[in-house]
C-alpha cells in the first residue's frame, strides 16, 4: 500500500557516534515530534488508515536504528514485528510487540546486547513487549498455544537476518503445524470464549471496542483465518476467492475504519492504551466526532448509536464469513446432499438454505418464511451463510406493497403464534434487517442507547430480551424462576397479543413526545393492518400506553394504602388486563437492567398484583374501608401471635399505644413479628435491633424499637448506608409514650438478602453503637460513590402533594444518587420539625426518585406554603453541599 510521505520525511538520520545520553535524547525527541506531527495530521483530516500506517513507520525507523546501534553486527539475529504491530495497525497507545529471533541459544555477548537494546527502548517510554526465541522455540510455543501461532502469523521482518525470518515462517506454516482446519476450530472457540467474557453482546453500556462482539477482534479474526487458509495478505483477497462481495468488503472496511477512528481518538484522549468506551469519554468523543445535542437525542446517544450499528453490521459479517470458512475447510464428503423442505428451501450442513439464488426475487414473501421454517424445524442450527447474503441483498423488497400483502401479514402472525422458537426467530429477523424492514418504526430504535445507568441495553436489544423473558414464562423447565408469572402466563388467552405489546412498548423512543402514547398509536395501526379485532387491538395499544404504570405504582406509591390499590384497580379495569400487564412489567424490568432486578422489586410487583386482583374480584364499587382492613390485619396478627404463646389482651394493650398507620401499612406477619419482639424486650434493654434475613417483601427487615432521640432516622440510615446496604423501604412511627417503632427493608448493594450471621451481627452492633453513642453533627457517609455516577448531571427537584385520606403530605425527591443521601434528608426533616411516617426508596440508574410521607410533629398534614418552601430550600441546599463534597 502506498501512502506517500510519512512522518519520517522531516526526521534527521541517526548518528551512531552519539553518546548514550544523547542517543536517548535523540530518540525521545524523534518520538515526541513524530507524535505531535501525527496529531497535527489527524486534526487536518488525514484518514485514520494513513495515521496508523504513519505511526508504524515511525516506530519501524526508531527500532531499526536502535537495533543497528546495539545489534547491527549480529549475523544470526532478526528483529520481527508481531501482533497488531506486525499488521501495521498502531494507534497512539497500542502495545508494540516484537520478536528477537536468534539462530541458537544466546551467549553472553548477545544477551548483553539485547539487554542494552531493551533498556534503551524502555527509557524512551515505548510500551514494548518482547520475546527472544530460536526457530525451534517459536515452533514449540506456537504448537502449544494458538495465540502465539496467531502472533507469528502476522510476523513482519524489520531488520537483521532475513534468512532466519524465512526459516521461522516455513517452520510455522500450515503444512507444519496448525493446519487451517485446526486453526479455524481453535480460533472460533477462542472467539466464543471472548464473547462470553464480554457479556456476549455488542450492546454494553461501556463497550470494549476491540474485544466485544462486533469489535476489532472480530475483523482480525476474519483476517487470521483468511491468512491461514488462503495465505491472504489483505481482506480484499476474500473478494477474489468469492467469500466476500465487493459491497460486503466495503462495509467491512468502512466498519473497521470507523472503529479505528474511535480507537485512535480514545488513545489520544486518555494518553494510554484504552479500548473501553467508558462514560468518562463518551460525551467528549461525541463532540469530537461532530455530534451535537438535538431536541430528542443527546450528542452522546447519536454517537453511540452509530457505534452500535457499526458493530452490529460487523457482527453479521463475522457470522457469515466464519460459516463460509467452516464449509470451505471441511471435506466435501462431510457436507452431504441437501434435504428438501419445500420448493423454496432445503437443509444443508444443518442449516437452512434457498433452493435457488432467485427465490427472494420470485417470491419475496420467502423473506419471512425463512424464520417460520426455522421455528418448525428446531433441528436446524440457523440460516446458511449464502442465504444470509441473499436476505441482506433482497430485504429492500420488503416495501409497502409487501407489508400490505395478506400472505405476509398472516405469516408474521403465524411466527408470533408458533409455540416454539419465537426468541430465535425475532433475533434473527432483527440481525438480518428483516424486522426493521417489516416494521419501519423498529429501524429507529436499532442501536439506540439511553445515556443513563438504568438501561444497560440499546432499545432494540432490550426489546428482544423482553420477548425472551416473556417466552420463558410459558416454558415448563423455567417454572421455578418466576412461579407466579408462569402460572399467570398459562391462563393468558392470546399470547401473541402479549408479544406484540412487548415488541411495540418502546418502539417510539427517541422520536419526541411520550413514547408510550406514540408507541400505542403504532401498535394500534399494526394490529389493525394485521386484521386483529378491535378488542384485541385496543388491548395491545393499552398495554403499550400503560406499560410503565405498574412498576411506577409499586415503586413510588404506598401500595399498602387501600386508596392506592383501588385507584390502580380502576385504571386496570379487569383481571385479564392485569394478567397481561403484570407479565409485561416483570419481563420489562428484567430486560431493562438484569443486574438491578432483585427480590425486593419482585415482591413489590407480586404484592401489587395480588392486592389489585382482590380489588377487581371484590368489585370496583365495593372498596375495602381502612377500618375493615385494620380489623382483618389485627385478627390475623393475633392468630399468628397465639402460635408463640402470646395472649390477645397483652397484645391489644400494646397496640393501644400505636397509631392506625402501624396496622394499615404493615402486613399481618410484620405486625405479629414486631409485636412479639417488643413484648419480649424490657425497656431497660433498649434499643432493640432485630434483623430478619428473609421477608415476604423480598428484602431483609431491620427493626428498631428505641426511645425517641435526636436525629434517629438520620443516624440509622447513615449507618446502614456506610455498611453498604440499600434501603428499599422505611416505615417510621412514634408511639403515644415516646418510643419509636421503625422498620427498614434493605438489601446488600449487589441486591442480595442478608444471610450471613456474622454480617447480621455486625450490622446490629454498629446500629446499637451509633444509636446509643453521642449524636454527631456530621453524619456524612464516607463510602465512595460509583465512578459512573460522576458523569450524570441530575438536577435536584422537590415537589409536594396532599394525601388527604391519610392526613399527611407527600414529598417527592429527585436527585443524583450518592452515599448518605437518606441521612442528609433525615437531618433536614429533624432540623425543620418534620415527622417522617413512611418512605418509598427508588433508584433508577444514577437517579434517585424517592417518596416521603411526612407530617408535622402533631401528626397533621403540612399545609403552610411557607413551611413547604422552606423545606424545599433546605433540602436543596443540603444535597447540593453534599454533592460538591462527594463529587
């Protein structure tokens, strides 16, 4: 490849008579000036393909001069570039891997010369990795390790003995070791292991542009296999061998170039070898690449969408080419004759293929038929590479006329109704671009990311994962994962309606406006086009429009309040809609961020489902009065207490000191357990701290019974936070005789329940020490916030609403998550004379969305606007001060 003048054009030749210190200064200056010129070229718009070549040329020249200085008279040694450096693919922070090839075991003079050479290289601050080997060493190491073989495959002679270099190449050729079949098998296994290590998805929030599926390693993988099998020096030779079309080659090179541009900029930005697109760099790179914030999409989201679409395309080409390689490497008698399926399709080598290259031209509907056949023939591993190519070349035939064709509409619905293979069918349809062609709105969400910590997948990947979650609910072998969901799914009358709701629930993201409303309209139109009844179309549209309401109700409202349940039941309307919505909600939450799904959220949604179902069965015009509910809970609580020998009159005497909220917002089990803990404890033994590792609420309950004291809530939450606990719910009550009955539902930071007895004992000891010790003015939590949180600017917002039926005020706080947040809020409540009755704690990615139910010290709602304004001001001031400290 000819690139014209390189960075070396303005470089003075090396003078071998220079002293060691002057030589070091010369090479340092040469590298520094070369890097500066490289960046000037980059800023001037020089293509990255030339930049990486220029940097390789610079390093080549430096290494040759240093070799000449120390080993120029060594006749039986050679300097060889290997790995990415051997390919001439050097980025500013790339490793420089070299092999010093020698004819025999080195003696002291050669070893000393090599040591001086490496010392000088390291003194110049070059990140050089080296090995010193004979040809026999190379053969032995390469035979034992395919990675070594791969490095040698890319070996490039720099200086020294060319004869020795050619001997090494001949000794490691395919006819000597690692024939193309063995090499291909080893590299495909290596690629699979690498994908699994990096999450088996190209859609990580902070992807590794080199190692993730669809990354640069996948392109290198194609090159390695081509070189080993065809002895190909360039990827374009695959076009000559008929493995790539010219168009596919251009797509491959364009993808590689884009990833090179990102990698070059990333190394330059960080000043080191960094291949992870961390949040720390995404915004800066987005602006460097010319993106700007739009009305509906941030610059960083546009930048990342371009990245994700690039790696998706590269991932497809990798899949197709490796399958073609596998077929080319296998013996002809291993392939065998094809097995007919119908006039258009046949099975070959375990894959589905067309019977003619003109099938999709003659019968465009076959572009959907492919996926239905795979569903009904589970023995097939997938689509044959040659047919994948034809799908890609013919998907433009899916136009308005195609979508209006009754056969296409019927076939798409058959795919949704097929009892097996839906997940694989939808993933393949998406991967090959058929789903975006058939549902044009889907194309908008392909590769679309949301710049937050909640959504760990792009919108299209999230949607496909949601469909997979829904499917698992009806597969018997997965019944133990979500027993209630599995039971509910089996009574769903039409599962395809649930799948359609899942397919469309986020389809309008990034288009401006409320994506739920816009998506509901898309879903209605799609259902009508596919001849669904008005009733079914309304159900799908309603599910899309309301797909967030159940999760929001469970996490942000007090679902132990009968009024909340009654209002939610009125919105749902009937048990069938509730069943559909419950399944969609659970599948959606798990597909949004599997790492944040936990037993707490599971229990919340389950509790809301059961409570709403009871309300619907009871009738919307027959709400359960609070007094009736309290009587029922007390009766059940007494029954449970009787099992432990507790007398009813003793329990009821204690309950006289409690307010209604204790019974209204606790379950019978919680009422019984807390009552027993109190009755079994003498006042002089307070504070009482009890911890239940597992509760029906899905968290670990931390119960505190103590004398009321200054900043009790703040001290408690600060202690729990400092010990790495996530507080999910807080119920705070003061008895008529001045004792606090506080209950916290908590999980470890990883979402696990508290199960280790030693950890439980440690938490209890710390709480007792903090609650009995002197009150500290500074309750600041010293736990370090997440690195990722620093990159999100979330405004602190406080708003209030009246909760008249329960005689209290609701305060909703939105702010950036950080350690010690609840302790700071609690301190403000105490400072302002506010009594906290209950709290719903919700963290959505980096954003906190907490709801506090508060009253005056006289247990009355806070109605004074001046008092609310003062509270808002104090909360804001306190949190912004804390934010500046932890940031």
